[in-house]
């Protein structure tokens, strides 16, 4: 396989909706950053449309593992000297070339500005145990929908360390993710610290999820609009990560539809009407119900664990929020 200077890689295998998400990501990248090469790791080698949307269609190696464990092998999968990994449920709303410029020279990095320290709590990891075990003072907390790495010994070591940890992740105080192995973000966070790699503060300009949304989700993939309040900060990311429930949100489906209909005159138009207003007003509630209907039957154990954990943590969360 020819090694190119830089490009984007994503992965999608298994259920067809993951493949469709990857296609939407590719269409958005082709629209806004046509000069950036695109690669996908997939088991859908017979899907001809993937070969039209991606410059590299790489066969997924099932022996590497399932779920997000595949992400720990990105260094081996990537055909690029400088790689930007993007989750398939993201959409680019404007040119992302600046991301390569900002990250250039870093062996391995990810966006974020939060570090967990002694006494901090985390859903998927026993922070104090990990800090003590590896003699660390802090651990980066980030969303793994975007990773940047270069072909360096340091980046290779980060991935190799993460893979090693994934083989015995339960002993690291890391919780199960979606009922199928560990959370990649926590494993990579430990590996990053052990190899002296740090977060990159992007001020909300590279990639953000709508998790913690306050107000409306103002996104338009055609015009390049992307502004929303995430918790107490207004962000304007070039990549909107429709993670988890948000991939069922009406806004995501609307933008995906625009990308499919780019050659039609109605591509950037939204049909008005009372049902449209209701749909977007209660978008999250609709997305949540759709997400539950789609995922729970396939993984009831995972949702049972999450609900139990949520109910167990609820009193503490209420006390913290309202200072009871």
C-alpha cells in the first residue's frame, strides 16, 4: 500500500448504519476538504460506493478485536505519514486543513483541556487507582472521536502500550464500554501520559459533540454553519461529532440528507411546517427514544448496567449540582 503524506482515516464495520455514517462523513469531507485523502477500515469490501467516496478501502482485521479496540490498531492500518482519525458519526461543516497545520509536529495528540487528578471521579475508570499504579499526577480526559498521530517511534509506542493494556484492562480499574470490552479513551489516556504526550487546546474549533447542549443545535453542512452552546461555552467546531444518542437526532438526519442531495436545488432547504418545528424542538427526546429502540434489543446487558450505574450515582449528582 502506498504511503501518502497526510489524510483522514475512519472505521466502520458490522451494522449497515455504521457504513452509512462513514459515507456521510466522506461526503462532507469531499465537499469541504477535497484535497485531503480519505481512508476507511471496513468489512464491507463489496460496497462499491465506498470505493467512490474513499481513496483507500482497507480490510478490517477481525483478529484485532471488536468495538473500539479496533481504534488501538490505527497506527498499523493508516496509509499516511500524518493521520487524522475521525469517528464515522462525525460530519465536517467546513475545511479541516487547519487541523493538520495545528497538530503538525506532535507525535500523538487529541483535543481537550481537562486533566483528571487525584480525587476526581470518572464513569469508566478508577482515577485514583490508575494514578497510583503508574505514579502519574494527572490523566487527560477527552472525546476519542478524533486522534492525530504521525509516523514516529513515540506514536507507535503509544499505540503499542494501549494494545498491551487492552489485553488485561479490567485489572487497570477500567470499566466495560457498551458491554464489549474497554473504553479506548481511558486506555489511550494512560498511554499518552506514559509517553509524555499532551492534549491540544483547540478552543472548540476542531471537533465537539453536542453532549451538554444548551439551546439549539445550529448546524448547516452546506453553508458551513456550526455554532452551539456546550455546557457553559459556545463552540464552533469544523467537525460536529453526533456521538451516541445524537446520531439519531433530526439535525443529523437533516444534514445527512443534504449531503446525499448535493446536486439537487433543494439541497440546503428545509421544508417548513408544524411537524418540522415540533421535530426539532423535541429533537433530543426523539433521538433518545430512537437510540433505545435500536440499541437495547441488541445489548440489553449494557443498558441494564448503565441504568443501574446512573441510579447509583444520581443522589451524589443531585447533591453536587444543587449543593444540598
